[in-house]
C-alpha cells in the first residue's frame, strides 16, 4: 500500500477541519428535529439554488445521474430516439441515455476547451435526434446562446449537464440556467459537495417541476397524493441539504480561492513548452472545478509527481463510447480530439484549502521533471 500523499488531490478532509464547528451544528440541528428526510432544510436549499441559478424551480435528487435520467424521462426520450452527447466526459453524462433505452450519438470535442464541438454537433442532427445533453467541463461553459438556438431551430430538447459548472458563467448567463432542464452534481469532489451524494434538477417549467417531484418520490403526485407513474426513491437528507446550503452561501469565496490556485499554476507553468495550459474562454468566469494540463509525457509526469508525494488524477482515461456498456469502439476512433485528450490530460490538485506554498511546490516538481 502506498503512503498517503503529502499533497492529496482533493481537500475534503481539510474543508471539514476548517468548518467542523458549523458542520456539526448543522447536522445536529437536522438530527434533533427528527425530520431527517425532506425537512425544511431541503426546501430552503432548493429555493436558494434556484435563485442562485436564475431558475424558477429546483428539485433535489439522489445524484446528478438521477437528475439526467429524470430529465430524459420527462422529455419522453426512449426507444428509437437519439441523444447527442460529448464523447469526452465522465460516463455518468451518458449512461442515463442507456437507462431510458435511447441511442447516444457521440460528438467530438474542441481541442482547446475539451468540450463538445458545436459545428460537428449540428452536422449529426437527424430526424431521430430528440435531445442534446450539453456538458460543461472542468468549470468552463459551452456557448449557451448558440446551443439554445440550435435546439429551438431543430425542435430538440436541450438538457444542461452543469455537474462541474456551478458558479461558472459565460459572461452573461449562469451555468444552470440553460435549456429546458439543468442538472448539477453535489458529489463530494465538486465545488459544493455533499457529505455523501446528491444532485439537483432546475427548470422554469411548472409541469416539469411537478413531474420531477413525482419521479423522485416513487411516482407520487405531490398535490393529489396518488402514485401516478413508475418512479424512483431519489432524495437527499435534511442534513445534506443544510450542509449544501451552508456551502452555497460561500460559493463566491470558494471559487475565488480556486481561482487563486489556478492563477499560480498559470504564472509558474507558463514557460514550460512541453505543457499546454487550460484555455481561458473570453468573458467567461470559471469555478475552476478542475485544472487539467496537456502533455505527451502525461503518465511519466504523474508517476514523477506521485514519487514526490503529489497526487494527481486523469480525467478521463477513456472516451465514453469505447466503454463496454456503450460498445461503440469504432465510433470512438472517429473522435480524434477526444482520443488525444484522454491520453494527454493530467489534472492537478485545485481546491480552496490548497496553500500557496503547496501550489508552488507542485509547480517546482513539474519544472524539475522537465529539467532532469
């Protein structure tokens, strides 16, 4: 077993130590109330995040994966339908398409942002295309206006996968405000993370709101009390909602602290010719969910850093269509930019609790790799 790294990739334990008094106060309050599920904390958080994302409705669910599945079901996506999706993301962006029985159609990525190439997206629309899942990546935001124009012109449902983009903007619009439905993750590694798991679906449509409310509660209509459809058991606890609301209040400061780390990386790594640093999209504000550098010697650098006690991650070591549940290995070969990204990207630690000294140490270790 390897020793724990001196600089871990995530700072979840550090966040706890910094905020332990408030975390314990929030959880104790929820437990003492006796209403550990769907307590007042859940409604308070739903109202807060809807307001934060400029949406009318927010429905918390067990995960962002559930949110995406519910979005597709609500849009009546199923057998014989096609859904356009990037070929480069975490597999949970696309597995909901399989869960509803539809066919994922994979789109290659822009080589600078690693997000869906919208020119190629348009070329793949057919009569069977019923939805687009628009995935923001690493805290960057896709071209919202263009996507909404494409979806409206072709009468396609637009579903926003903003799992990694809470707090990011395209300069005018916030992530979480795009299309018919938006889905956000509260995985512990996200900018705002549950102490377990959780997600939310946001919309401006009252009918969609009612449908998602039912789906998360075994199909129960929240007004009539009748079980009207086949649903799921997909809720977050009162304590989780309270902890998420606590972090939501700090969203700006958390993103600012991540931006400081990103700025130090940009400053200290800019002179290394072998590395391509993350592109900065004009006018956008990123939450810096990930900081991924691109280089040919990715695996060697990762091993070098781990040898020095610095933990990194690969996002992502695969393109989605080559995974066995999708079984589209030939399609995967055509995603040439995604193939390059999966073999060259390396994510460096980035979280609010990462110190300036640690960030400079990481940069020094990277420089040392290329100087040796």
